[in-house]
DNA sequence: AATTAACCGAGACGGTACGTCCTGTCTTGTA
DNA sequence: TACAAGACAGGACGTACCGTCTCGGTTAATT
């Protein structure tokens, strides 16, 4: 996001790197703007000038560290089951990894009290991921592999809502077997009726 | 949690009440121990003596305000669909309500960085609710209304995971219609195969 | 000072001992009632019951550690010079010793803001010492060895005022040579005129 | 003590003024850093940043309120008796005045446990006053009005040691008559022998 | 090339809250 | 029933950060 009025690209980069490193080292809660500034060798004002909140810096730091989002699109092999199973496994894997997991958990937390951050996280971090899944589901729906009356946003939630629930509440570990179980159940919910003669269910 | 060495029941009650009131008034983030102490007419040390963190006080305050948890048990009318639809509607309603919602959202936030609080929230607030749903599901399973090979904890997550996902990410509003949709889809996932002749699915 | 209504002589003694030890270990300023109570194995209330202030406890502890004050009376060898030189040397020695010095310095300090303590220190600690010197001076005066028109309390101050000044302000070390110098000068001030024919000085 | 890195002269002045006012209003013991900060409209950290202790602030406040120390030099009318009598009267007057007296008494107290403060008080507050007296005494000595073998620092103590002794111990009130008495006696001690033919006294 | 205006680092500033310590009083349970 | 033990309300401590605000000292882009 190069801003023409911004002078020091070096500072911007150092800030994002410092934020990303520090959030991994001390956790989001103990992260301070002063520490980021010190680590980045930057005046506090330089941070306050360009970012409205700690969360915004961390979000940018995370996005910068993730690199290009071109690989978000799900493969479409024609096999819905396999494709979705793949993405569920990938998410479970990602959420199970302690490092990244902590940061994004903190971001999801912080957005609860910070509407601007919420918007940012949703539009730039989570939104694209959800949209990618929805896209694949739409293709499957068009191919008649999923119920025609599905609300795709709900469908996505049926797939990954359980994962996030377990991840946030830490009620149980996130394992590949769990990914399979969830995929199975979700697909059962999303699949068309075996006898497609009448799709008059009460689904909206 | 009556402690034999604790002296002033009056103070304990005043603290929990103040915490509950204040978290509703100013929100969790802006809530301070000093404000709780001042409102409760209590020395700060009295709070620090009995609670390890702000989150712990708020959790206790919330539990105290909720009263006895005997009414958590779901009704069992014999009609799984209706009973679960009822609890999903209740949860959606609760999560949609701004006041309570904010507090528990904050607690879920705080537990991410505080394992002790996480344990407390899970065991005393969320655990019982999840267990109540699991109990009802078990009864339905025993009655042959749900798949025999269900992992009940996963089943619970299929029901309410989507709700929490939408609630935390604020991707869309929580409405009664949404509650119905989720119930329908979840039940479809949990129901036994129409032709029970072959339950060989890969569910664990 | 055994009080008939006092129950535990053991407690009283333990408190005074603890106070005396602690003031030597951590200094008066860092001495706390709580520490005295803990060291003495006594409830705080037991201290507050019998002493009005920290200073009072320390004063009593000091007096208890000093033992009987019978040896305060100065010798009267008939030689004023020698007798006073002796007491000045003794005081200088005492003030130069770090341990005792610190405690009594602290007491003199504390009395500045605590009239009750001031009275106690004056009547029970310093008063008797000053009176002993005054007594010896009076004897000398009666023997014609000192000016007849001397105000004895001022005379005492001429002798030991300089010592305390140097001690409190730490402007220079207190040495035996200094004791001699002060004694010489003070005696010169207090001695009768060489030609006693006219004592018309303006001394009151 | 202007520090090149110090920014707000306004704050510095407000702090010193507040300290000076408050110590007069509530006394040194009850004076708190928080109260100074509040009165000065300043953050506590701004005080802690520049002063190591409460005593240091009060000392600076006192020095600031006293203004330039150029008028410390004693007059030299050629009449030692009159000049010294004047300064003794001035000191007695100053010590007898409740306001200033309390503050400097507190400072003398505090320096007992705080070597840094002791150094400050000595060098910046008391030292110059003592030096001024010593200077006058030296002139008198050079003029043959005082004993040639005098240690001037001891001589100063003979003059004002008695005053401070009475002031600190409050054994008796400080009156002009007392000032005269002390001056008379001290001068008698410091004066050269009437028959100056042999100054071989034991004075060092 | 000189001027100038924004940005930069550094960190002081007025504040708020922290968690600790101690005060002097009050309460409980033990001997 | 006097005591040790220590909880209590209160309040100051000294620290950590907040977000704002000067300070010079570089940069660019404009004169």
C-alpha cells in the first residue's frame, strides 16, 4: 500500500516487521506501541501517523508476512468432497499451528471492540478466504452437487464454523481426523436430497 | 466458592455487582479494577486478594448475575427437531442481544491470553451449556433419531459453531430465520441415513 | 514500665527487641509496624494497643536496650575541665558510633513532626543526660569555677550544641581532637573573668 | 540546574511552586508526590523524571523561593561583636518562624537517611550560610579580633550549634535575649586572650 | 543551488491505571 | 477473654504506556 505522501518506506517496513515479531514473542496483549517503535528504531509518532490502532499495525504486519493472496482460490477438480476436505484440512492445520494461530486469534479478539479493525480483518484477511470457499461451493451447486436452495454464506459457516468454535474455545485439539469428521457431516448437510424430486424444504 | 478464610461476604457481593454493572456500562476494555473497587466501596487489595485477573472478576460477576444453572437442561419432548430448534433460537437470541453479548464476547477474548480464565469460562460458563446440548443429543441418539456413530462433541459444534462464527466475525446479522436454516442443515447432517441398511460411512 | 493491665510481658519484650533489631538492620525510615509485628510473632493490634506510633516503639526499644540510667551522673573530681572533657569525649564517641547513632538520629528526626514523641524523647532519653551535665556545671558554678551569671541550660548547649550540629549535618567527622577543641572553647566561654572585680557583662 | 534536554520550564516552575506551597500547608510528612503533581497540573512521571526524591523537590522548591543567595554575605562593619550578633539574631528569628522552620527542619530530618539529599542540602542550602559566617570570622581573625589558632569551622559551630540544638530539641523557646546570650558566650570563647603575650593554649 | 515544508528519530509531556505496600481498624478462631 | 493472624477500606507509591506535543535534523520537491 505505497502512499505517495509517505516518505520512509524503510520505516514502514521496519514497523510491520517489528510488530509481527513482537506479537509472536510476547503476545498481542503485552504488545505495546512503544515496543514496536523501539524495535523498529522509529518514533512513536510515525506509527500513530499511519495506523489508527495497535490492531491495525498487527493486521498489516500479518498481511505483509503472508505475502500475496493469489493462492487463496480453491482447486476445482470436479470432486467437491475432495476439494472441500482439502481446504478444511488446510484450515485445521493452520489453526493448529501455535505461532500464526495466536496472532490471528488475537486479531479476532481485538476486532470485537474495534469496528474499524473488524472491517479491516474481515475485508482483507478473512473475507477473501470465505469468498474463495463460497466460490467453490457455488461451482458445485451449479454442477448439481449441492442443494440448490443453499445460502452459500451459511454453507461456508457449516463447514468452518465448527473449526473456529473448537479453535477459539479450545474444547478439544484440532486433528486431521476431526477435519474429516466435520467435512463428512457438513457435506451430508449440504448435499442434495437423494431423491431430488421435490426440493421444497423450509430452507430459505 | 466460599473460602473459609474469606471474611466479608458483603465485599464479595459488592465487587461482583459492581463488576457486572460496570462491564455493562463502559464495556470490558474500559473496565478497570480501580473503578470496580471504587463502585464497590472496597480497597483494591481486596479484589487482588481473591481474584487473579479482571477477567476472573467479570466471569464471577456474570455467573452470579445469571443465578442457578439448573435451567440449562434442554426440554426433551421427544421431538429432536423442535427441541434443538428451540435451543438454537435461544442462543441466537442471546448472542443478538447487545448487553450480555458484549460481556461474553469479551470473556472469550480474554481467555485467549489467559489459560486460567479460559479454564474457568469453559468449565463454569460454556461447558455446562455445551454439555446440556450434548445430553439432549445423546438421548436422541439413543432413541435412534440421530446417527449412531456421531461424536457428540462434534455434533454440538455442527449446531452452534456456525452461530458463533457469524457472531464473532459479524459477517451477517443473527436472525430467527438464520437459526432455522442452521437447525435444518445441522439436523440433516446428524440424522441417520434414510435407508438405515448400511451405516458404513467414514465417520469415526 | 510494667503495666498491670498488660497481659503478655513476653509480647512486650519481643516487640521491643524486634523494633531495636530492625531499626538497626533497615533503618528507621524503612521500618514498618508490620515488620515489627512479624518479627516479634505478634499481632499488629498488640502494638497499636500499647504504643501510639512507630517512634514510641523505637524509643522504648532503645531505652530497654540501654538499660538502667543510673550511670548518667557525671563524676565530680573537683576538676571541671577534666570532668567536662570526659563527658564531651563520651558523647563524641557515642555519636561517632554508626549503630546507635542512626537510631537516635532517626528519633530526633521523628520528634520534629510528633509532639508526643518529642516529649518522650526529651523526658526519658535526652533530658536526663542534659540534666546530668547541668548538675555538674551547677556544682562547678557553686565552687566559683564558672561564671556566676550563667544560665545553665545555655551553658549545656554551648558544650554539646556544636557536637550535635556537626553530627546532624555531617559537615566533618567527630574525633577526639574535636572533642578537645570544643571543650577548650566552651570552658573559655563559661569560665569566670580572670579579674573577677567586675561581672557586669550583659549576660542575663 | 538547567538541563538541555528539559523541555518544559513551565512545568518545572509549577512543580517547585506547588512543592513549596504544599510543604507549608500540610507539612513535609504529609506531602505526597501525587499532591505536588496534581497541584502543579503535571504528570507524576515528570517529577520522577527530574528529581530522585521528595526531599530533592522540596529542597529545590525552597531554594527557588529563597531567590538569589548573593545576600548571604555578612556585613563587615569592623565590629565583630555587632556583626555576629546580627547574624545570630537573624538565624534565631528565622528558626523561630514556624513556616520556614518546619520545612528546613524536615529537610534536615530527611537528609539523615538520604546521603544524596544530605549532600544537596549541605552544599546548596546550609553550606553557603556557614561559609558566609566563616568568611566574616576569618576577616575578624585577620584583624586580630579573634584567636589566631581558631579552627574556623569549629568557631562557626560554637556560634550556631547551640541555636540548632535548642531548635531541634525544642528544649526552650528561641528568643532575642537567647541570641544575645549565645553571642556573648561564643565571642568570649573566640576572643583572643586579654594578654596576648602568649597564645600557646592547647587549642589545635 | 537555495528554500521550504513535511517527515523523521527521539523522547518529554499530561494523564490513567497498574499492582504493591503499608496504614490503622475490625473480625475470626485458638488456647 | 486476650491474643496471633490477617482481612478490611483507604491511599500513596513508583512504573508502564497511552496518545499528543515539541524539538532539531534530514530529505524531497519547489523555487
